[in-house]
C-alpha cells in the first residue's frame, strides 16, 4: 500500500491548524456557551476534558513524528482518533444539528496528506458510520424524520466530496513535490560537481548554499555552513561583496588566507548578484529584484606559486648570463695576481710586513677565485646525464658527518626519516653541494642555544619522483625576504655572498626538479625539493 511521505513543513502546518481549531473551540466553550447553543448540564466539563485529550494526542503525535517517521498503522490510528474527538465535540454541541459537523470534513481532508490512496475513503466511511450513530441518538430524541434525513444526506455528500477533492489535491501536491525534489536533486548534483567553490547568501547575508568544492577548498581555513551569518563570521568576504556592488561586479578578487598550520592559501574569487526579473505595469517595464549574492572561487595557490617560479627563473636566467661573463672576466686578472704574488714570495729578501701583505693578497685572490667558481657553478650547473645516479641517503650522511667535525657550528639535534632507499638521477657531487648549502643555512639559522633539524625523504608515487625536506627550528625568514632568497648576491647575513641558495636553485631546476620554501619568523624554515627518480630506487 503506497503512502504519502508527508514533509515536515506540511506536517507542522497541519498540526498548527489543528491546534488553532482546538484553541478556538476552547475559547468558544468558555466564553460563548457552545456558539449560541445551550449545553446540557455538565457538558462544558466534558467538552473541556475532550479538548484536553485532543491537545494531548496532538503533542504525542508531534513528539513521535520528530523521533520516527509515521507508519501506516499509526496514521490510521491517528485519523480514527481525530474522528472520535470530532464525534464527541459534535455530540456535545447539538448532535447532527451541531454547527461543528464541518470538522469531519477537515479530518477527511487532512487524511489525504497522510495516505492519499485509501486514506480519504477510509476516513469518509468512518465519518459516515459515526454520523449514522449520531443520527440514531438524535432519532431517540424524537427529531423530525425529514429533518434528520436531510441533515444525514447533506453531510454524507459533503464527506465524500471532501474525500474526492482532497485525494485529487494530495495527488497533485505529491506530484509537485516529487518534481521539486527531482529538480533540486539535479541542481545539487550539478552544483556539487563544480570544481569551483560556490557559496550563496540571501539578501540578509545568511548562507543558503555551500557546495562540496567550497568545503574542500576552505577546509582548515574557515568554517562555513548553511545558516551562518556571513557578515559576523567572515567579515573580509562581506567587505568584498560591498566592494563588488560599487564596481559593478566586474572585478576578480584574490583573498590570501591562512590555514590552521600557518600556511597560506590564495583564493581567486568572482562575486555576482542573484537577480529576479519582476514585471510591472507602467513605463518602466521590468525591474530587477536582488535575492542575494553568489561567490564562486578557486584555490589558485599553486598557480600563483608557478607564476612566481617562472618569473624567478626568468630573472635568474638573466642574472646567470651576467654571472658567467663576470666570472670569466674575474678569473683572468686573478690568475695574473696570484702568479705575481707567488713569484714575489719565491724571490725572498722581503721584510715581515711585506710578507704579511703578500699573504693577504694570495688569500684574498683565492677567495675571489672561489667566488668566481661559484659564479660559474650558478651560471652553468652540471647537467643530468643518463649515467647520473646518486644515493641520497649516503650523500646526506656524508654531509652530516662533515658538519659534525666543523668548528663554530651550534649544537643541534638532527632527526632523519627515510621511507625509501632514495636514489636520484642527479650527479652526486652537485647533490652534495645542494645538501651542504641547505644544511649550512639551517645551522646558521640557529642561535647559540642550538635547535632541531629534521631531514626526511620519500618516494612520491603521484608524481614518480623523490621529495627531500630539510626543516629547521631556527629564526625563520621574514616574508619580505622570501621572494628574493634565491636571487644571487642577495643575503641577510653580514658575511654572506648571497650565492649559496642561488646555486641550490640553479642546480635543482637544471635537473628538472623543483624547490619550494616555507618560513615563519620565529618558528623556522622548511625547504622542499623534488628530484627526478633513478630507475634503481627501492622502496623500503
């Protein structure tokens, strides 16, 4: 047997109407003496008890509906109880001649919305039987047969007409509801299938829709949910909405948000009004009514990082060409200076002061030659060959062993985690230079109290490469310096040449890898390097 799955809104509407009718009857009983009919002695008391019972039944059904869906046996019991309550009301207010016999039709109509196939017919049959019993009671009161017959047939016709019309109305309402549900399901499926995030608000700023992509993009950044007030919970977005109203919704905005872990997420967003066309008579024709606003957005963090990476590579390529030329121009006079100094040193017959000055010349010439060598390494990094194959674990351990013996470095705790026996398709000597430069930066970022350095490497199956992460708990890098740390000659250290990280970037990119940096002032720095995987990589 099919049943009408009544919606919460309709159920509450029927319950509210039921309570309103009961309240009117109660007031009428107390103040109008049964709507102009003289009630027998004690009838007011009985009538009040009947209404109290009706209120109790309504409360029980409401509580039951909130906890469980209404089953058909429960619905039929509910309808039959309603008919008995109405029968009592009609009996106490004049029997078949009561002005409240229309309440039977209201029960029949309400039954259509619970079970529209047999509900109206069963309700009409039950109402007819009850009305026949009321007529039998009235016949004992010596009521005129013709009046009783007219009343009976009039009410029977009304009962069955209400059942017919109610059934038709319920069927149409159900069909409309199913169509609305179908369209809503299609709408939700389409909106949830969007790769872009979508948030809709009404004219008061209350969120009325959030799709899955929006929840995924904003996960860990800000909590959004239906029913939330945008102005008080996400003031920055509300301010952008006001700006969009001023510029005619033509601007695409970018929001920089911070995640729970302190990382930045850049959101590209467009804002549009939800407009409804309303026709009106007169010269103005039609006007637009703003129902709310929509926010459609995407996570463009990786796109922005890629743009910055390309801009940096273009800038560094130009600097690399300059550095190569500068290195060649420096090495020739440096070779002459160094040779002349060595010749003078071999001649002898110099006082101590002259010897000291000559040693300074030789030492500084060697330092300049080392800088020129760094220029060449930056400008012309060693390319990857088919035979290039390095064990990254061995390289890291060799560099750590070297730094342990180096004097002047702070005491640090070094943690390592290697999930594969990492072999990468890069030259071993150049890889050692990269690891050494990064670890030297990490050591130098520590204060006298030392700190912690964490080194990890893993095989990333999604991109089929090896990811190396070197993270320290040092002083961190200020945001204004992050965009330039890979530029040659840019350094925040008093004695730094600004070539260490520039060489790292040049080498890694020449191998087809990537390097990213995250840093927070006072918290530390994390370098993430991806390197091409060697064919001999073995997962542990």
